[in-house]
C-alpha cells in the first residue's frame, strides 16, 4: 500500500473529539474511541486507525507498535 499522509499522536487518553472524524465518515463510540474492523479499517476506505484510540484494543504502547 502507498500512503500520502500519516497522523501520529501520543498520550494516555484518546482525545479524538477535536479531529472532526464524524465529518469524514469515521465512526466513534461515546468515549471517542474509533470503531474499526479486526484489520484496523475504519468506516472510510483508505483510512485505518491503530493503538489506544481504537475501540476494544488494549491501552498498551506495544499494541500500537505491533499494528504499525
């Protein structure tokens, strides 16, 4: 796959509220976690999410590193 943009953020709490994810069609739960498929795809083709910001994933740095 070829990517033209990668967004990375660090921190202890997923703060996705100011990213306007819903505006582009990315679905989030009530806590702001991004809803993805098992292979890290969001509801929008070509947009993936990994790590602590994804609903149902362990909040551990190695989880994000493995996915990345």
